[in-house]
């Protein structure tokens, strides 16, 4: 299964990790079964911008690389969905 950091900007996925989900992710409201969309990512500066429940969150890229997702490959057209 892919990890959140492996998605392309604009792609949506479902969080599937449960007991392996980092505590910090759960504190931010990232829960198993949640639909999440990667808006932007920049591994060079260590940031991933995601949208969940209508809210945008900036995540540490290391944290994003620990969140297991089930990608449906669906891509939303949005001005934010470019890899910058």
C-alpha cells in the first residue's frame, strides 16, 4: 500500500493505517477511513499540504511518509494541485 507522501498532488486517498498511525497524525484529526487529498508536496523543505474534512493542514513530510493510504487514483482539478 502507498503512503501519503507517495501520492501526486491532487490525488485523493483513504487513510487505512490504524494501530500504526502516528499519534501526531491522530492529534491532527487524521483517522482511519478519512478521505484525504494531497494538495502540494515539497520533500526538499519537508512539507506536505493536505486537505481533510474541508480543512488544509501542513504536515511534516516525514509524518506524511508514515501514513498508509489506499489510493483510488482519483485526481481533483484544483489550482492547488500542482507540485511546486
